[in-house]
């Protein structure tokens, strides 16, 4: 830092908003020994930082969704690029400390936000983006060296090692100072923000240390909902969480959802899962016991004020308790596998969907029946969008459609019945496409829709499963469909393709008992090999239909088609044959690539492109985002669902034919690649049932948490 007088430094940087040629200084006053970390910056200059930040934010263009298209790094660079690298963190600390004074000086900016982020949050985003760049490639190389082998580090001299360790210690101290500020900060888009911040601060090599740091802050009540949610949800960070204290803290402040908790509990060993069940039961009782809740805040979050003043607690503590009750109710619904009470499409996205589908229809991208399905479904959920939809339709001279929705009367209770208006896009599910390279259903393949009214169809399907399992083709293509227009959608349709018949199971129509019998007959049949494509998400949606069916968590003989093809591709490679063009990175791929690596690359193609690469035929995906809750299903939807699973069957057939030519047994080759079982939901797991096992002493467990 250039010295102008003892203890005073001058930092110059260009004005980020006005002319680039204009310069200004920031005065930094250091301690007498000239070694202190903390620098005191001129108040006027710190104020100018925030003025420039807000001006730059307001200058960002507004997109159609009302959000601003923000160039975070560009703004961060304009603010910080003339600050010496070794003082960047000092400047950031000074800015955060100055913010209350800034709001006193500029009260009109207290409520200022950009994309739901206030000045403190936005300044932090811009700073982190610039800091990552300022640290630059030398730090990246240093981190790479740390992660490499001992042999590489032996090539360094003692002086180089000492210098590297010193630089590392300095950087880690800077990171800790930054985390001291941002760990207590909440962000609306919490997952996205912390994923980004984690990368910008280069914390990948320090995952355990980061979790321990957050845990220590949480015990003092200084960890935000956002950072707790991030640690629990992230599969790499969550493995460093010790005990259940952090889970307790997160629940007390409403930091996690039921789905995040369920995923975390599933990773725990059996004994810890039983403790988790006891903790959930205890937290459930706190909803009706505010005194005990405030005591918990004192013991686990270092917050004694509420408990000390009970029952005359301050409004902020009462609001916190009210939030806890709401969040805990939502958690219990999720852990019980029930949909949220307000399971409706997000209003912002709903508005975007209406605009997009009308535009796509007018452009000839979607059909009239697809637009009709979407508008009917979305307007039913969000009645306030009716006027907007009618206005947009009239603007496109679609007066008949506009009149229909203007006069449409919806039932008070939800009904999936959407009338089919006029002739359907296709008359038969066997109708071929205009493009000869797209897969069509051959007439020899029977398609059977199984719903509550189809007598005997369910029994016939079960018999078909058993017969197929004992046949020369013991395979079944499986796929599920669900609507994209509900935040917590369950599977509405399950398709199963055998050699010469395809079943379309209407899960929304079938009774609970019928669905449970279906899942047991299909996924519990060990001899029938189920073949899907990225079927794990399908299983999640099927579990929402029947959460207590064990075979949806431990399906027998279920495998991804990408693993079958990868296995066959490997066999072909050994014979100098090429059966599919596998995406490759020439710099990284070795001559022999593991089957799982090939399978992962094939998954990345998507089902349609995978089929095209393997068979030369593609899939029509025009119904991919259909309203799958509508009834009756349209012909185009049934054809789409049937083709998805039929494509799996023809790919399996090709794999079998190739293996037969090479005298290889495909079934034995892939038997070890079947889907790995996962834990049953916590509240439905027999292993965690307090009525079947000795109860956990919750008081002892809570006492242990206090000492952690």
C-alpha cells in the first residue's frame, strides 16, 4: 500500500458509474504498529460504494419476468478492481459495518432490492464474484497441488512449502472472516446462493471444516436458515454433520423442509435413524408447548431472552414460534408423504406458462388441444389469470378461445375432467408421424389402458407380468408420467411394455389398494427385469402414490437402459465393433472406459437421442410437458406414453440379439447393476417404529445434544 503519511494509505479506483477517467481515493487508517488486519475507511467513501452499487443495480435491464438481468461480476469489478488484493476483505468488512450508518444517511434505500436481494446481500454477491477472480489462477494451482499426491509435493523445496502454507493460512483466515459475515445472512434463493458462494470461496477442499464452522455459529444463534439448509441438503456436506444437534437447530428456526429431512435421514445408520424418529416426535410436541420451545432456543441456539421473559415474550419471538408451528406442520405432512396444503402452481411461473403456450400455439409449435389443456389447468389453479389469458387470446385474434375461457365455470372442488373440444390431433394411437425417422407403434402391439372402470384389466396385467417373467423375453420397459404444473406432483400414469403388449395404468383413477397391488406385482417380481431410463425420479413420484409399498424403495431387478447399452458397447469394443457413438472427451478418456462411465454419458443424451444413436429412430417429444392429470387422456398422450416404454423394449431386443451373436448372457452380465435399495420413509420404517423397538430416552438424548 503506497504510504502518503505514517499510518495512512491511499487506495484509488475508477468511479464505477460515471466516466472511467474520473478517479477518487479511499483513506485507510491502520493501527500504530501498521500490522492490524482492520482498516478504518472514510465514511464518505464507503457510502459512495453503496451509492454506486445501487445505481449499477438500477441500471441493469429488466427481463420479461420482471427480474433484472444482473451482471454480478461486472458490477463487482467496477467496485473493487482498484483495491489491492490484500485489502479486499478489509474493505468488505468495513462496508458491512458501515451499512447501518448508510441506511441512516439514505433511508430511502432501506427497502431497496434487486431480484429480492437487499443492498447487503447484493454487495456480498458482487464482492464474492470479484474476489474469486482476484485470487486467480495461482490459488487454483495451489488447491490443485493440495489435492494431488504426496509425490508431487516432495518436489517442492522447503522454502516453497513454507511459502505455500503461509499463503494458504492467510487465505483461510480471509475466508473465515468472510464467513463470519455471510453465514448469518439469509437469502431468498438459499440453495442457489450458497452453491455459488461455496465455489467462489473455493471451499471444496474444506468441506468438513466448513460444516464445523457453521455448527459452531448455529450454537450461538448466528447461522442463517439458508446456510443450515445448504449443509443438510448437500450430499457431500451432510456426511460431516455429527449427531442431530444441527438438525434440531434447523427445525427450531424453520430452516429445512420435510423432503430435505427425509433425504438426510435416509443416509443415516439404523441407530441414528431411531434417534431421528424420537427427535421428530419431540419437535412435534413443541408445536403446542411455547414455553418448551423457547427453552429449546436457549439451550440449542444460545438465545436466552425468549425463555427468560416467557410468557410476556417480545413480538419477534412470538413470530418465530408461529413460523416454527407452520414449518413443523409442513414437515410432518412431508414426512407422512402428504402433499402440501397449498399444492398449486407458482403464480409467476403460471403467468409465464400461459404466455408461452399461447405464443407457441400461434407459432405452430403446439396444438390447440395442448394449449387448451394448459390454459384450463392453470386458470383453474390460479383464477386471477383468467383475465390475462382472455386478453392475450383476443390480442392474437383467437376470439372463440377467448369467449370460451371468459364464460367457463369451474367446479368448486378440483376435478381432472377437461373436455376434449373438437376432433383430436390424431384419430388413433397407431397413427404414424410425418417424419419417417420417428418411432411409431406397430399394430401388432396391443395397448391397454387400465383404470378403475376397466374390469379384469388389472388381473390380466398381473398375469402378463408373471408369464413374461418366465418367457424368453423376461424384460419390461417402465416409465411414469406426472404433471409439471404442480409443485409436489405425484405420478399420474405408469406405462409398462412387454414384448407384445403395453399397459397404461391410470394411477389417478385406480384405488389405493389397486395401486399397491400393482406396484407389488411389478416391482416385487424378481424374475421380471424392469428397464427404465433415469428411473430414480420416477420412483420418487411413484412413492407419492403409495408411500408404504416396500418394493418402491427396494425394487427387484430394476436397471437403466443406459447400463444395458453400455455393457453391450463394451463387449462390442472388445471385438473391434462399434454399435453406438459414445460422447467422448479425448483429453480425459482412456482407451478402456468403465461401463458406468459410458452409461453416464449415454444418460446425458436423453431418451430420444439415445434411441436415435442406437437404432436410427427418434422419439416425438411434443407431449413431454403435457397436463398428465387431465382426464380423459388424449390419444396423443397415450401414444406418447406407449412409445416411451416401447422404445425401451426395442433397445433391449437389440442388446439381446447382439449378445446372442457373441454368445454372451446379457442377464448375468448386468445382474450386479440393478438399482440399489433405499430406506423407507422415517415414519413408515419398521426399523424406526417406537412400538417395536425400545424407545429412545429423549431427555437423555437432548442432554447429550447440549454438550455437543
